[in-house]
C-alpha cells in the first residue's frame, strides 16, 4: 500500500479568482504590464528581445524608478517577463523591412565619416527590432482567472531561470570569437542549480502543507538550507557540513530575493549586518570555517521565508508538471465513493474531513450513505481502512440516512459499523450484534489502524481496550474469517504492553496461519 500513497499531503488552495487577483498584484507582473502598455513604435529591442541600453532609463521612469539606483535593472527584469509571457510582442530586426538602399547611401555620404549622419543611425536601427503590446495583455482584463494564472506561471518560469542563473561580473570575457558563451568557465551546472532550487521549494511546500509543519508561519533559512545539505541520519553536523549549510543559505538568500517580486514567497532577507560581522572577523567567525555565525536567540536575522497562497499554487503546478502526485482538497468532490475512500486513505485527519465534507455537500444523505456503504465492501488489503473512513464519513451524515444504514445490519462486513452509527444517534430497535460480528469488527478495526500507520500509543490503547473488554479474546479471534486475522494478531503480539497478553496474541497468530 505504501508505494501508492501520495508523496505530499493534500493542500488547501484559494479559488482561482482569488489566486488570479494575487497574481495581478505581484509587483513584477504589475511592472511587466506597465511596460507592455508603454511599448510602441519607438521602443527598440536587441536581437534577444531585450530593451537596448538607451531605452532602459525611459523604462525605469515609466515604472517610477528613475531615481532608484537599481531602477534600470528592475525595468530590464520586468521587460523580460513581459516578453516571455506574451504581454509584449517583439519584431526581430531580421524580419523588419530594410530602408531604401539609395536613400541610405545618399544619407550616408552626407554624414561625417559616414558614422554620425543618418546612415550611421540607420545602421544602428538595422541591428534592433521593435516591440508593441502583445495579444496576451488583453487576457489580464478580459480573460478568465485560469488565463491569468497560466500567464503568471509563464512569468514564474522566467524568474525561476533568473534565480538559477550564475552571477557574472564580466560577461564579455566569457564570449568566444564565435559569439558563444563559454559556460564551462563559469563552473555552472544549470541542471544541478535548477534541481537544488526545485528541491528547496518542494521542502518548503511540504513544510507548509504538513499538519505538523509551521503552516503559514515563515521557515528559518538555516533550517531550509540544512534540509538540503545535512544527511537525515547525521547526528552532530561536522564543520564541513555547517560550511555547506552556510553556503546554501547565501545562495537561497539571493534566490528568494529574486523570487519574491513575482509573488511566490514572502521573504525577510538575511541581515546584512551579519555579513559585516563575518567580514570584520576575517571570514572566520567563531574561530573556524567560513560559515555565518549563528545566534539562536534571533533566528530571524538569518532570513525567514514562507510560500504565499499563490506560491503554493505555483509550486504545486510545477510539481504536477514534473509528474508528481500532489493532491488538493476538493478534487474528489465529483468522484465516486470508492475513489473518495481510496483517495483519503492516507490523508491527514483534517484534510480527510474537509474532502469528505465537500463530497457530501453535493449529495442527498440517503444516496450518499448507500454509495459509501457499497464502496466500503471488499476483502482486498485496503478494504479495512476504506470501511474506517466510510464510518467516519457517515458520522457527518444526518439522521435522514438511517433507512440506508439499516439496510446493511445483517451484512457481515458492514453490520458492525451500521450498529455503531445507529447507537451513536440513539436510534431505537437496534439488534444486538452476534458474537462473530463483534470479533470480525475488532479485527477489521485494528487492520484499518495498522494500515493507516497512525499514532502507536493510540493503537496500543485500542488493542488494550478490545482485549480487556472480551475475556478469551485471542481464543476467539484466531477463528475469525477475515483476510487480515493473522497479521492483526501478530501486530497485537508486538504492540500489547502486557507480556502475557502479547504471548497469547502470538500463539493465536500461529493458530490463525495454521488454520489458513
């Protein structure tokens, strides 16, 4: 069963309309939209669609960043997103009609040295293209929420590529005579960098959606970096491992700064005073290594990050594209009961309840009860857990389902849970269960809890309660005609805290296997 279980717990996502509003409010997409509306016949772009340097001051001014020292860099970043998402359409210089040859020649002759006159300008224009608002710009106001989210995901792809790209101070030094970039000289592994960041986002996603995780609270950057570096079975990290964690923190600090404007994360960067402290100590804080010194009293200084609701959507979309199983609460609402019960088999308790409530909301109580009971039947290994979840689902159904529940009172597999449901509601005329049904239900219940791999102490308490309530339990239990009888008795032999009872359980398991 374990191999069929989803890697990630189910996530609760906001509605598409809410997520689309979040996407439109992302600072980077907002800037991209403003530049797309600004683009026109006078906008000049290079061979790769990038704004030429001469256009960057005007673009920064459009964004209200003319006085920001990084304004042109922000404008360039927003322009790339606008181009990659189709908010801007670029006409390649090679596709533009050439100027009249004779006119160019005459103009060129008039210009001093043939460089500063109109011919020189015309020569520059031949190396640039133009841009105009793209067709996708209209989707932001006239399209569906899904259209907006699709466009945002395209923007995320561009930003992700930026976040995993190397920082190069002197790009010209890396360009060969043939115009190609010598990537080997960068000591850069594109696939490795992308895998690292995908892994970090996957861990952050898992922490966010896990019941035991921080939820919407931010995660300290050192913990996230350690999750990618420190082996799970390592006790005290070595100095070398701590240095790797520190290096990973610095990488992530830069990457999250890049990812935040697209709305993927909310990020509180590493306190730059830490870097000053490291520099003041000659790069060897606290007497050794090059790791950043750690102050346990103020962990926020080392960076804090969380996925936004839009970020949860974005990371999940990327994982789905990679072929992972990433369930979302609500996706089983229109499925049959058997799909529901199998789907929530290993969901956390709250998520299973939310999924079940959504499923029940679209159905009449009697019909829902019959469908759940029918899906709960079976002798396959997953059937006990299906029945347990069916019982939990029925607990959410109103009293109008009583006739449907009474229909299975004589059913060996369902009669026990039907009696429990009726008794909990104080129904009259509930027949006492035969002894064989009591023991069958006991075996089935323990089999379900074993499959669920829940709290061991809770399971121990269940086992103690069942055996204490029935004298001669094991002598009767090994005779139960249930596919899981021997496995359940063996587990009881391992888990029962009373040594004498545990020994009885192991003997009963042997008898059950011999009988089988």
